């Protein structure tokens, strides 16, 4: 029996493999409308006039399964966004004609249709090898902006391509300088969702980046939801691109995913060094400030009182205790700690 746990990226890849020949993927990017109408008999793509100002409509495109099936897109959307929208709506058509997904007999929300369609568009616009050139395991919001500057794809597509590389629950946001989350790509393991168009507030990481002379901010922050509630503390990183759009990353974890050598943009009134008894190596050390979380790090064993120690700084004792201990608790190349010798 097919599992009902949906991985949007995997489903998008399967839909593309099964319904669209690989040699036509580039054609879908460069001439989306003509290629779609050539590939799918009866499926048409039409344009509609811009929505009147103030009517509350913020939808760039829609899909109607028909018959006959039809994709409708707004003709006032910038070209890169228009291609993303057409390919997103194509994703809905692929889902509509897919047996395995429809056999699940669950709602589109539970199937994560919108996330699958975003992945269809992003997978076509930014192949994995292209994304890997700019988005590393410890990527920052500035890296997402750089990806956008170097590919012919919308900012939304770049957010989707980036969020796949998060190793913890969270999201990648495209926002405005006044703190509104315009588009949000959520990691598959994220249990919460930020609705599009939700104001994140004057103190959000988006607003902090906009108000910074460096056009960047990094701090402990919160996500704001459509009902007005806020999340718990999240690690946030944001960057304003040359056109005034804000890329932001929010992640929930005990430690930041950024490089350990970088610091949050917070004011630290504590002294740089402080004498503390280290639980790791058993010595009283003049600890330095942790660049990741702001707590204290022992300069001898690099153990932070808050963050998890890095694997390189500890190993498991093969002696009696069998515990993970700091490397300083072992003599030379010995695998038995000093307590068990």
C-alpha cells in the first residue's frame, strides 16, 4: 500500500519523469506556453488582464481541469515570475492526471499540492547541479540572492531550490522591506506554515535587514502566522538584494546552521572572556563567547555550554564507560579516556 507521507520534491520528480520527456524540459523553460500546448492535447494557456487595484486578488495564475483543461495567467507579471507561474500551474495538470496521487483519496492540502507544483516549477528552472553551485549545506540568505542573480529563474524558484538543502525544519522566505512574507518555501519536516502575504512585523528579521546599512541581519527571531500568533524562537538570517527584495531563512534548532565563525547581529554586554568550570574537560577556563549561540566556549576543548559539540572535538571511549567525551579526555591516539585507563 502506498504511503500517504508526501515528499513534494520526490513527487515532482516522478511526475516530470512519467509525463514529460526529458528532452523537452529545456523547451518548457524557454517557451513554456507553446511547449505545454504541444505536449498536452486540449490543454490551453490563456492570459487575463491585471486585477483592478484594491480588489484583493493576488493570484498570478489558476488551473481549471475542465474539460477542457486551461491555465490562466495574469499578463502583468514580470517574465521570470510568469514562467514560474505557468510551470506551477502545469504541476496542477500533472497531478490531475496522475493515478498514484489521486488514489490516495485525500485533500489537495494533505497531498501538499501547492508544494508539489512549486517543486515542479523549480526543478525545471533550476536543475540540481545548478543549485549546488550556489547553495551549500550552510547556505545563507545572501547565497539565495546570489543564486537568483546568476540564473534565469524567479526569486520564488530560488527559494524552493534553496529550502531543499536545509537540514532542519524551517523555511526560506521572499519578502518586502516592510516585513511582509510574499512567498514562502517550507522544509518538508516543518510542522507550521506561514501564509503568503502575512506581515512579519517591524521587529522581524526581514525588517531588521531592511534597516541595516549592510542590508543583512542575523538574530534569534520568530515567525508570524495569519492568525496573529507567533512561533517559538527561530534562528533567522536575511539579506536585501539589489532590487529591494528580502531573502530570509528561518530554522528551528538548538544551534544555528550558519558557519560557526559568523555572529548574530546582537548586542553582547558580557565580557569577551569569563572564567567558568568546564564540564567537558574538567578544568576552570577563561571561556570565550560562542560565535553561534552567544554562550561561552571552552578554549581548551571547544565545548559550548549550549551548543552541541562538533564531532571533530569528541569521540566515544572504548573502555569501561563507553561515553562520548571531548578529545582532550584521551591521550594521544588512545581510544580509552583518561578516566578508564
